[in-house]
């Protein structure tokens, strides 16, 4: 069983944070059809600290059946990120908190947040250390395989520094910032990152079917996977993937026969 800090992950596949998508209703449907672990929607550290309270609370709305769950925080200033993290913990009980260093959206990169932090590793490590030393829950980091181009040595070094500064797991989207969500998945880069650290590494990108989930695990050696767009319109992907990984059979669980 894979652990993030003291928390034991209940599955190898779980629902990724997607802004505007993974709200409570979506998560409950995913859980009913097999998801054993979910993320809230991504939260901006300044929005949760200074934004409309009702909007923030709606993003972090949950119920007893919506567990276990994690949160993902976006930003670049270490102090602002810590304030945002504490605000999340005041509202919701999470198993761990993830730092987003992967979002490729232009409006996010323009603020030097998200995937911009892949090339600003010093600032990213400051954020990790600040949160890891101050929070009562494990801190993880979502990365990409590079900024404009794949950078295996650079990303392996960054992964080691993330671990050194307190990250207890890494989530790696198998594309660069420039690729966004297009193009092939760079399994070799995820594998190199996995082999460079002692903490768990989870692969992300193109998890559209149980077979592709298996491909991610087999080609990277990663400890688990995140399903994002692959769960849109297909919440059964979690149960089907677990069945496929356990016995090699893709079960029919849609109830549409």
C-alpha cells in the first residue's frame, strides 16, 4: 500500500483536481461508481484568503460520504500560500495538501504561478518548505516534465529538491508547460523522476481508459495515477481500472446494458 506521510492511499487511481469540474456533485457520482479518493477543485491562495467567502466555501463544500479527500493550492508567494493553506484547513479536513506547479493556463503562468514554478525552482522550494514545516498535514507537489522542452536532468534535480524541502509525494503530468494538454505523454521523464526520489510518484495525463492507466504504471513504475479528463462523462473509469489492474479484465459497470 502506498503512503503519503502517514495516510494510506486506498487505491492506485483517483480523481484529479479540475477547476470548474470536480465539485461535490461530480465527486459523489465518481465515488458511487468506484472512485476511492478525490480532490477538491483547485483553489487560488489569494481567492480563498481575500475572495468572496460564499464562493470559497462552495468550492470546499463536502459531506461525510465525500472522504477521503485532498486539496490543491495555486500561488507563488510562500506567505500567501501558507495563509491560503491554513484557510483551507479551517474549512475542510483533508488528507494532504498539494502545491500546483503544473497548471499551463496563460493567466496562471502570467502571474508566475502554476507551471511557471517548474523553471523557478528556488521559489517553489521556498513554498514547499514553508508549508511542510507549518502544516499538520502532508504536503505534495504537482509538476510537469519541463517548461518549454522536456528536461529530464532538470526535473529529476527539482524532484529531489522537492523531497529535500519536505514534499511527501509528487504528481507528474507527462507533458511540458508548452504542450498544455496536447501531444504524446512523456513516460520516460516520469520514470526518471520516479527513480530520482524515495517518495511516492503518481503519473498523470491521457488516463482515458484502463489500458492507458496500465500503460502509465508499467512504463513509468509510478506508484499510482490521476484521472482527470478521462473521468468526464465516464465516472466508471475508476472501478474499471481497478478491475483491469487486479485481474486484467475490463468489467462492464455502467449499468447501460
